C-alpha cells in the first residue's frame, strides 16, 4: 500500500490523484499494472486492478479465468475511476482492451433499474457484458447521491421543482406535490422531437416545395372578406365580432372560463354553425372531440339545443395520435378539442394535464392547424385564481385567447378576447344562457337595467350610469342606502371598496354632506362589476339621493370621474357612452363641464348638463338651494 500511495503522489492530474486515493482507501488492496513511478494516462489506457486478491500468481490466474474479476479503469471523459465485472476467459481473453473499444447501449433492463449492458467491439465481434448497479452509467442515472431523482410540481401554476417546498415558491397559492421520477436521462426525447415523431405520419409533406414569397404574392387572389369562415345568425354575428370578423383558416383558438360557465355549449354551437353552411358547395364536416364526455352525452346535449346537422361528427378520445388518424379521412372544416388538459401524446412523459403534456399537445395541434389549414378550437381549464391551467407558454402558442365570464346566479355570459392575432381585443360578445343554449342579446346596453316607475319614491337612492367594456357601452344602475345611526359601517357590492371610500370621503369634505354618522350600503344591479371611473358620478348621485331623501328622475343619466378636489373629470370615449344612453331613451345626461360643448354637438335629442364639481351637480339635479 505504501508503494502504491508513493506512486500516486507522482500523478500529474489532480482529479485523477484524488479519485485513485479515495478508491485505494476503500478497497485496501494492491493495484496491479503500475510499472513505473510516473504514469501517463491517455483515452486508450485502462487501469486494471484486482479486488481482494490474496492468492499466489498462478492460482490467481486460474481463479481469474474461472470466476472472473471486478476491474477498475480510469475514464478520462468522466474524470473518475469506474468499475465493471468481466469473465476474462470468455470475453477479453487475458487482457483488457482500450477504452475506445467500448460502446454503451441502453438495454431493456435499464428501464427497471436492475442493470445496463456494455457492448464490446473487438475484431468484428460484439458480446454483451452485464454491468452491475455500481457502474458509472447507472450512477449517472441516479445522480451523485445514488438515489433516483424525483420531480415535484405545483398543482396551481404548474411549475416543476427538484425538491418539495410545501407551498409553491412562485405563486404562493398551490401546494407542491410529487409527480414521479425524473426520466430525462432514460427518455431523451423532448420538445419539438416528440411533436415531430408523433405527427409525422399524418402531416402533408411539403419539403422542398415551400419557398419564401413576397407579400404581394401571398395576397394575390385572396379576398379578405371571403378568406374567413363566416358564422350565420345573431349568435354567429356575436362570435364573429369577438374573433375579428369570422374564423381564420388554420388558426388555433383557446377558450377558457370557470367550470359551468358554458364553454362546451359555446363550442358545440360554433361547430354546428360552421357545419350548417348555407352554401351547399362549401359544406364540410366538423369534428367535435371530447375527452370528458361520451358521444352519447354530447348527442343528448345537442338534442336539447335542437342541433340536427348531418355534418357534425362526434368522437370521444384522449390520444392525440388516435384523433389525428381518425379525422384524416374526413378532411374536416374545423376541429374542436374538449379539453386540452385531457389529451396526451404517447411519447411524452407524464399523465394528461401535466405541464409537458399540455405544452407538447398544443404544439402538435398548432402544427396540424398550420399545415392543414384547419382551424382548431381548444377548451382550457382555469385555476382558482382565474388563469388558464397549465404553463403560461400555452397562451403564447395559440393565436386567439377567449375568456367566457358570467356570474353564478346570472344568465348573462360575456365573451371577451384577451389575445387576437387576427383582430381587435376590444370586442365583447354578450349572450344569455337559456334552455336552447346561448342566445345573443339583441340590445346589450339595457340588459343591466330594471323597470321602474316614473317619479316614484322607489327611485330614491337609484342612479343610472354608463360603463364601457371593450367596444360596448352598458347602462348600469347604482343603488345606495344611507341609514342614520351611530355605526359608520360601509357595505359595498359590485364597486371597488377603495373607490367607494374615496367617493364618500370627497362628498363629506368637498360637498359638505355629513355622512360620518351613517351606515352606507352600495350595490350595482344585476351583479356586474364596476371597474372603471366613468361610474363615479352615478355612485355619488345615488348616495346624495338616499341621504337627502330626494328621488332622481328616471330619464337622467350620469357620466364622469370624481377627483379628490370634488371636480368632475372627463373619461375616455364619452361620446360612445352618451350615444348608448341616448339609444335607451334617456333625455338628460350630467357630464363634466369641459366635455359639454363636444357632447352637445352629437346628433342626439338629449340635453347635456355640464357641471364643474359635486356641489354644482347637487344644485343642478335636485334644483334646490338648501343648506346641506
């Protein structure tokens, strides 16, 4: 051992010296093959040693041929000493071949973690030698600690982690759960390779035919009005408004929303609308694929909605490759996938809904849409925070992202576009859920209003304002109730609490209303959320009406923002808001003084009342000079 360590001190490579010293301390046996005090290692040099050899040389040779030996050699690529068990009389004769003659291949048993195989190439012959668990290949799979790596992930945002955290360090909402072993070394296929292998069989091969073209060549012979797939009827017009004028061929559309809001109903009606083409020459099948329902359940829902088209095909499957194989003979005009969290690719590690599965399935569907020019609609689940479940890259891959919104106890549904590569994101579709499915609302401006009697005491504390959402303007009703007493509690529904506190404080300070000893209740009718400042003036008017116990005329509307000094400020797109309330039959509208001349020039029969501040508004509306 002393002579061995003395030789090791002359080794030039620090990493090699460290590995050999550590190995010598463990084995405590002589090392054979060191003939000189200075050893120079090259990729073809193999350091061979016997473990636990206490036999005479002749006996040792016979024992070696009969039982085999455990050998160690230095791998310059890895910078470490690795071991293997060999039968000298069966495999290598009486010598060890250079390292370059070895080629590692993954065998069937490596998947189960029992062993791997080393294949030797010597004089045109190949023989398999079993390498035990302590080999370098097996150690590399298990990591430095010798344990199989385990992946963890957040059930909310989908982030992948290498260790358990309890609560997700990224979103702080979801809990970290175990997803299984890390198979990155066993299955190296990832990303585009998996998608390419999965969809190569069904995609049309255009290799060599596609060349860069000028913009004029691309637009030649294409009429933009006829290029999109039209949707008929009031329902189709409302959906086309959100999509930017119709369905773009080859587009990938993602629809998200809370459970039960009507995503499946919406896409079933869209598929029926596309299949019921008025022009029989353009009629083509549409395939609706569901991974959550059977075809009988989908047919039952279609029967309730009176969908009877013959070009609508139903299929229930969760395998992407199987779906592509089945729809290829049909050449559909559109494809619906319900939902992206239920489908999977066979060659991607993880179950359906996994972050990798969602990403790769979406990539495969994107390539399908672009290469076949068939539009694909996807339904996406949402998390409890309202975001679409899965990786954020999902929303970057698709062309259009639509969100469907609706209150739990309201029949109205809003379809808005948050991403649209082919149109505006300011559009908003308004629908009403009925027994026949989703019906387009003819006049959405008045859907949040209630019927009321003219000049009645019921109108006390009730004011009408206007809210703009996208390109639509909606008239809203704000209710206020002021109750005198010792409590100054404030209860708000449909209005931001911080905004309500600001308006009440400005009324106390700048308008002189003594609201400090009143409990104030505020509510927006129909459960809509007032998220912009154009409704500030309507909230202030409702509070004044309830506090002064004076009703407001039902032909009067309020539009404007309130500043901290009590002044009235102009809000964007006031002309659109004034036109919206004018179409509903309102005769007068209170607006900021600075916008009076501009709005008076509009072609309406309304009387525009310009006010500078809150006091001016109170005196003009209630038409009284009183001490407040």
